[in-house]
């Protein structure tokens, strides 16, 4: 019995020692500084640019990159607020309509643009000292040519009964493309006519999804015949599916543009590493990955040369002189919600 007890004691001691060594190794590994990056699903997911940026950055930073999935822009800020105790080092996926919300919700560090050669197409988006754009694209409706011998040419064409249940949209309360569409509609038609338009348009909408990925998924699965997305989306189908049938339709009203920004909050815990991560994001290599994974235009000049992105037909764009205030946005979104409840 004593031999058994002695044997068990030796085994137990060995297990304790092994666990101690494991914990020591884990502690050593976990002792590296952690750079926490908050971003939308399209950025941080396995098919987005996040994993590549993480791998490349960790090769030289002697740190770990930890992504926090914020789904879409509205939810993103809620995640940043809810995880304030854990720290936030970098926030990606802020569009131009989020800048006021971001500025009023958090303090941000100044970011230097020195050394970056930006594409002339994004000059209008460079007027912020605390946020830098890292990709951009106009928005439009995606269709398949084979489904539509005659493509629509204006917003009113989407009111035809033949579109009933065939359009996939994003919810403007939770998704930045959805908000872009609503503000574009108001810019083009005026507020009251825009909401009159929506009463008819909504009859043709199959779903207002919470995020872009959910909305566009209905289109890629052929559950709808049109989806509101980016003019660069057809490149995804060309590259990933060898499908040239999908087209971004140009409307005579012109098209709004979305810019996506990166920022570093002053509450950052690894501030210097955060700025180095931003530098990687804006490097030619980082921009190429963002372009190829997010399927958006790069902001750095020369990156898209020699790629399918140079073949995207230019659409006429329109940009509002003044962005709506946060109060105006909230009022408009409440009005949109009330309209949806009445349907």
C-alpha cells in the first residue's frame, strides 16, 4: 500500500510540475503586449484582411494582436464602450458618418499622414487629424446581367412590381451602407419625397439585414436579384467565382461614396504599437491585402495598378456639402423606424 501511495505521490508531483512548467510557458507567452483592434466583421473575420495583418505585424512587433468583432459600425462603438476596461488600441471601420459619433464618444490621438502618398480620389477624405481613410468605394445596386436584359438607370425604376421581394438592403440603424442609402435618397429627392419613395420601395425589399455581409449573402445565394453594395463588389465574383455576370448599375442620380477610417483612441494601452499597426495598414503591402480581402479601393496611390480593380467602370459620384449632424441622423432613423412599424 505504501508503494502504491508513494507511486501516486510521485505521479501527482510530476503532474504538478508539468502544469507548473506549462503555466510558466503560458505566462511567458502571454506576457507579450497585446494590441487590441476593434473592427467590423468584414475586416476581422478569417476571410478579411485582419488575419494577414496580424501575422505580418506579429513577425516584428514582439506582441500579440487581438481582434474584437464589432459586426458593423453602430455595433462597433457599442463594443468599444462595453470593453473599455480591457483597453482599445485601434479602431477600424469608421466611415465619414461615424466621425461625429466617434469624436463625441471618445478622445483620439493625432495620426501623422507623413510619408504616405494618397490617391487623388481620396483627397476630400484627408481633412481629419485623428482619422485616416484606409479604403473607399462608391455604392450602387448589384445585379446580374442575365437576369435583366434591360438594366435600371434610375432609382424610380426599382419601384416596378417586377422587383417585389427581389431587393436585399441593409438596416440603416445598424449598417453603414444602409445609412448611406437612406442619406443618398434624401440628398437626391429631399426628405419628404424620399420617405414617400420608401413606402413604395419597401414593398420590393425582401429583407433589411443587420449588416452588409448578411444583406449581400442573400444576393450571392441567389435569393434576391439585387443588393445594395459597393461598385467594387463585382470584382469579388470575377476573382473568387470567375463570374463576370454581376454588375454595379450606374444611376443617373449619381452615387454616394463610403470612406472607411482608422483611429487610435487616447485610452490605448499600446499606443506606439497601435500607430505602427496603422502604418502597416497604410503600407503598399497592407493596402494590397485590404483591397483584395475587403474588395474596396485602396487609398494609397499605385496599389491597384496591374490588378482587376483598374477595370472597375467609373461611376459619377455625388458628395453632400455638409454631413448631417448626429441629431439629424437620429431623427431620420427614428422616422425610418416608424415607417417600418407601419408596414
